């Protein structure tokens, strides 16, 4: 199952509640459109623990999106790139609220 880790900070003027609503809407559109299987809850990083050793990135928020398979992930990517609605609008809303996003994509062996 491919997964996408989204790491980011909110823009200084953005309130967490506003972002949470936009993120939930985006994930709902992905799922109801058949372009993702699941979206993990929005998470806050805990950098001051022995578990967190990433000294390169200092993002405060993250979330994971899960795809059924690579084909579904590819369809989601194409829909975002092609700005297929309503996904395009939802994606633009989310990206307008974040600063310095980093994405990591992986799948089980």
C-alpha cells in the first residue's frame, strides 16, 4: 500500500482550525472520488524526544494519505496535476495555507 507523508508548517496568519477544515475536506474529496483509501489524522510533530532524529526538517505538522495501489496513487497525482474538480479547488485551498511543504512517498516491499 503506497503512502504519502505530508510535512509542513502553516503560514503565520493561518489558524489551525481553518487548516484542519481544509485538510479534512481535501482528504474527503480524495476518498469519495476513489483517489485514496484513507487519510490519517493531522498530527503535530514532537521534536524534543529521543525518537525524532530528523535535524534537517523542522516542520510542525504532518499527515499521511494511503493509496490502495500505485495505480490509484498515479490517478490521484494526475487529477491534482490536471486540476480536476472538485479535487483541484480543494488541493489549492490546502496548499494556499501551508509553508515549506515536503512530501515523502513509499510503499511496502
